[in-house]
């Protein structure tokens, strides 16, 4: 049940963006994963030959998840098959960690390319922590983020600290991984280490599960940041595992050489990972029965939408854990004032044809606390929202108080029509033409409500370099202005995003319009009735000055006010996969 707001309190930002239809899958790149060839370089060469024959090579790179000793003979096989410039990422396994010459080779490969090729560090964008700089690192390729972990680092910073007796996710490694995941902006994430978190067949008590509490913390971290897969080896047996209720896969890549145990078939394995726009496909190949073939293949969608919040330092950071409902991979979000100082939040889930409702006036529901969002979602079928039971997907949802009576109205905009939500019927009424508002012929890219010092709200929408303003109390129809008429010197811009926030909790909204093409933020000045260029670029508020938002895919920014606490009104951003 959606409860009608009845008290006039502080109305904070509300806006929405056009909903994008699910994108067609397009294979963008593929890479391969191998494990545990050890000294069986001739057998490993047979695996590489199978890659060449079956999928045209190793892909953009190959990652070998440990027990790759000695390394140079294996690297020679990669060079012979795929060329001296082929990217090969070696992951530290227990046998490398116990062999100083192997560790020297891996460190030198990262820093100097062992004097034979471009250093591997040139193909990464984040070195590991002090003490494991050359053996723990991450990088982006296309729309994916990759993280290699040295699970044998003891967490210290002295030279030689990157070797230890047991595989483990020590606190320092966990902290580095958490920071790396928090800074990531790519929709697909893959993590690589040697030991399984959940072993099968062998090493049942001496893998990462030997330190169960740290294993659990590690796995929960992967789950909460939407990691698609954790690749490992160590057991020499292929398996894939997902914890009950989880989304992250553990994929044990078995062996590409050494000890393919006869009692489990005695065959070699490699995994080809195909990363597309909206899903990833895993193709597992082996030579069981003496012939290379696909053992199994499956696809997974991109992660659910991601939530970012603007921190005190002025930079958006990923909210951990992700508070979104299950798999709303294409959706639009909108929020509106409730009966208390808290906001409510309303979501349309296109993929699952559901609507979700978060009510801030009924206890700790979607409550903002420092660094965390907590949510309890009530949901219904999308058809339930419409009086004629047709499952429409609105271009915009907006909640505002157009008549100043203290009650929010919720309007849905779709094409040339708009619909008003009937609180008693709990449904949107019949279509009304936009011409009723004087807005016919406009195609909006962004829309906000704008609260003034009175109880009356304005509806503001942007169409290219036009700005449309509707206030039914001041004028019966909306007015359209050229943006150049409301900027100093006639400057013009075309915002794809807009957001308002009652920062001072005085019923006076601050309005920001964001032009992604020029990386500019424009602030509305109430005193001069003009947009003024903010001195800070939009990208300056994102890690590495990389903006991950794409409004054409349904991404947007909003503000939300919590029930309690010092944060009150805060900026958030929704990033779809």
C-alpha cells in the first residue's frame, strides 16, 4: 500500500530520466583463464593450441591463476602461439610463493617485463599495496574491471612480504580490495586468486576456508560489490559454485597441465569468458574423452544498478552494500516528500515489470546512515499502477505539490500524455494531453520539481537548449525559455541531468543542471533568476575524474533525506549496468 503524504514539510529533490530499453547483447571482447600447468609445458602448449583452434587464440589476454612454476618455459609457449606481445597475467600460487626464483620472475615481469617485453605494469592501472605492489593489482578493459590478488602476502610492507605459508585474505589485502572495488565504475568485475574460498575434491580444509571468518568477509565483500566471478585453481578439478542467495560465482579452472587426476577424468581445462554489453558468457572447454569441446556454457546478466553517494570530500563513492532490490537492471527511480522529515522512494523495475516503494515515514525503511543505505521494499506488478491495468513504463515520474495544499501529487509522463496518481484508488488515472500544460511539442531530457519559500512547487523540464517551467498558480500554462536568456552573457548549454536539493532544510531548493558533453554544472541563482556556471566540473566529483553515468541508459542523480542523523539531505546517483 502506498500511503498519501499529508503534512507539508521539507520537499527535497525529485527528478527522473527517460527509461532506456534493454540493450541488445553485443560481444565486445573475450579473455581466457587457465590454472596449475606447473612444469607440464608441453601439455600446456596443447591447451594453447586448442584455444587457437577453437576460439582463435587466448583473447585480449590470458590469466593463469597460480601454480605456474617454472614460469619462463610457459611464457615461451605463449610467445610461440600468440606472439611476444601477448598479455599473460601470472597469479601467485602456493608453489610460486615457496620458490624464490619464481617470485623474482613474477616481480620482474611486472616491473621490467623481464627485459624481454613491455612491463606488465603498463597494462594495469592500480598497483597493489606496499609489500605486494608487483603481485596484487587491478586494471580496466572495456566495460570490465579485473583484480589479481596475491593470497600469500602476509600483509606487511617490507621487501619479500609477498610470500607466506598459507593462502589467506589478511586484513591489509581485504582493505586494499575493498578500496579498489569502491572506486570501480565498470559494470563487470572479475577477481583472480589461487585458492578457492569453497574447495571441492581436494584441499578441502587448507584453502581460504582454513581461516573461515576472513574467508566469509572476503566473499561477502565480493557479493556486496556485485563481483561476477572469482577465478581460482589449486584443486586441479573444475567446479563452479554459488552460495545460496548469492550472485558471485567461484569458478575453479582445474588444470591446464599438471595432475589432471585420472579418477576425475584426467583431462585439461580452460575457460573462455566473453564480455558483452549487458551480459557475460562463460564457455568451459576440456579434452575429456580425448577431444576438445565445450563442457558447459552459461550466461549471466550485468550487475544490478549501482548506487553512489556524494561524500563529505565532494566525491561520489559506491554505497556498500548495494541497497537496490533484486536485479532491477533497467529501471527509473523517483522520490518524493513523505509525512515526516524522511523521504519516500518509488521505483519502476522495467526488466521484472514490478514497482517498488520505500516509505521513510514507517520506521527505518531506506534510511540513510553514514556510508550505508538500508531498505525494505514493498512491490507490486506494474499493471497494478494503471487504472486500465496496462503495464506502461513512464518516461518520467515526478512527485510535487502544484497547488500548495501540503499534499504531494505524483505524475507520470509518457510521450505526449501525463497521468496523475489517485491516492484513494492507488492507481494512475486516465491519460491527459501535455497540451493541457502548454507543453505540447516538447521532448524532455530531464525534469525536476523546484520548491520555493512557499508551499507551491514548480515543474521544470529541459528540452535541449530550452527550459520549460510550469506553475499552475502563477500562470495557467507552462512557459518555455531559451537557456541563453537565463544565463549571463547568453551562454547556452543542454543538460542531460538535473537535480534539486533542500540543502538548508528551509523549503528553498537549490537547482543544478548538468551538461555531460561539456562536463559543466550550472547552478540556479535565485537572486538573479539565472543559471551560473559552477567553478567545479562534474567529473571532479568522481574517482579518477571518470563519470560512469549514461542518461540514455536510465542513469540519474537524486537527493534523499534521512529520518535522522546529521546527513539529512544527500546526493545519490544511480548507475545502470
